[in-house]
């Protein structure tokens, strides 16, 4: 074990508690998959209204992400995470009690604000408090908690499917949200944010909790102080050499993640399995649970190996699997699914896609976006990248049913597969390998004028 984390279980406790924001993220985004068919029946929704309900949480997430940039900079990453937990608690109850579609859409929008806050502030907090040798794993833990939340929401939806109790599907998320709120209140502030606010001694105390030696603490504080001398205002940040190019890289990474088609599969999984010939709601939901299980278990691989294998090799592997599986799935829909074998082959291709995504495109864009920005502009950069993620998610999720109706399942899935091929080429040309490099070293390479792909050299 590295000296940087020797005898420091506190690092992992803090990482786990902060990653609980991902659990709520997954619960509240995944629950719509099983609830939507019953809500559609209850309120007699059209396809356009169904898309509106799905997209409402994503629009809220965009607003929450934009707001979180200012909140985390002025009030702290810890405050932003705590605020998201409060909104999760309130929103889950109000969604369960919604008397009509308008109120339900509005409350899903409110929950989306919490999702946006969590999706921005939790990876940022984890990147700034974790030692470099476990930083990738702890941020991947956040992604794991998202997948766990999605799986739990699928299981909960399946449990309530026989009764059609969509209100309980929403309502049960209050309990983990309340637990998260109590736990998050015990977290320390981000030491790097404390230094941004000039609270050096408080930052030292936090670093002592996660570092092994006083020399280690002094080294980190000195390195951060040196970087902070170079910029002071947002205008200064925008003038940092190379900041624009990593800002664009972060946006592109998030677009690659979403245009892989992942949330079309996550949000509409029962509908996809219905097209594949699974006619009963329970059959569709159990196939969806299998998707959630593979999604969760595969993310564990990323947690343990992203700091050993590196970011780019895993991205290459995952993008190959996601692209190939969706192109084959599209071709299968083109041929027609008429036999039991073809039904299960379609499920297998969806699972291969989920495996490829969960090991690579799920956690790694978040890890890279938490690493490539300079300290003074990290909240700005991550805020822009996270907003790009939610905008892309809204585009994909808000048009998926329309694409299926207009072009057909075959063309739609092949299109997503081609997006993955384009993503592979972008990763090869522009994405850096940041494994084993401190955030401060990456920043020094950026300011020195190195190309994006060389920031980890």
C-alpha cells in the first residue's frame, strides 16, 4: 500500500459518504424506467408527454449544474452536496403525492436540480480530497453508486409492478436520501476549496486526515499555493493558457458518453425489451434488472483497475464493445426478432453494451473531467462539462421514442453505434492519460502549453 494512504481508512470513509450522492442520482433517474408504463396508463399520456416527463428531470439537472458552479465556489463543495440531499428528500415525497401530470413534471424538474448539484459537486469534492493514487478509484466509486442506485430503483420498480404502485416507486427514495443527508453533514470541507478561500490552516487539518506524514501535507499545501498565485479571478481563469482546449475536451467527453445511447437504454429498457418480444411487464422488468445488475457489477472493475490500467486503455476497450454491440443490435432488428433465440440474443447484445459502457464511458469521463482543469477553474470547467452531459442526455432521451417511430429501431441503434466509433477516434487523438499524475502536475503541463493528449506526460 502506498505511503500516501497507509493507515488512512478515513479516506475511504469520506469517499464512500460523498459517493452516496451518486446513489441518489441513480435512484431518481432510474426509477422512471419502471414507473413510466403505469404513469402513462394512469394519466393517459401520449408518447410526447412521456418524453416530456422523462426529460423534465434532465432539464432540472441542467439548471442544478449551472447553479452548482456558483454554489460550490462561494459556499463550498460540501454545502452543494448537502443541499442536493435536502432537495432529494423533499422532491421524492412530492413526486409520490403528485395529483396530476403538471405537478409530477414540476417535481421531477425539482429533483433534477438535486441531481445536477450532486453530479457536479460530488466528483469535484472527491477529486480534491483524494490522494492521487486512489483518486480515480474513488471517483469511479461515485459512478458505482449511480449504477447501484439504478439497480435498486429497478428492483423497487419490479417489486411494485404487480400492484402498479408508481407512487411508492417514487416515494421510497426518501429513505436513502435522508440517510445520505445525515451522513454528509459529517464530511469535512474540500481542502483545496479552503485554500481558495484563504483558510490555509483549516486545509492543513483536512490534509492531515487523508495524508500519512506532515511532509506530505506541507508538500501539497506548497504546490497548491504556487498554483494559486498565478490566477485570482474568473477572468484570470479564462486567460489561463490551454484552459479553453481542456474546456472543449471536457464537453466532448461528456457528449461521447451520452451519444453512446446509454440513457436511451436505461430510461426505456422495458420498452426496448417489449420490442424484442418480451410481452409481459414482469418479464420486461426482470430483463431490466439484469441490465442494472451488469451495469453495477462491471463498474466495480473500473474502481479497482482504473488506477492500474489507466484511463485510455479502458476507454478503447469499452468503446469497441459499445459500438459493436449496438451495430449488431440494429442489424438484428433489421432482420426481425421472430424466434426465442433472437429474443435472448438481443438481450445479450444489450448486456454487452452495458458491460462496455459501465467499465469505461460510465466512470472515466467523470474522472478525466475532475482531473484536467486547473484548480482556479475546476468548478467552472466541471460545471460546463456536466451541463454538456445533461444537455446531451436530454437530447438523446427526449428524442429516443421519436427516433424509433420515425426511423425505426435498426437505424436508431446503428446511429448510436457509429457515434461510438467517432468517440474512439476522438479519444485516440485528444485524450490524455492522467494515471499517477497529481492534479497540480497536470495543471503545470497545461500552463506549459502541452497538447491535451500530453497533459499526463
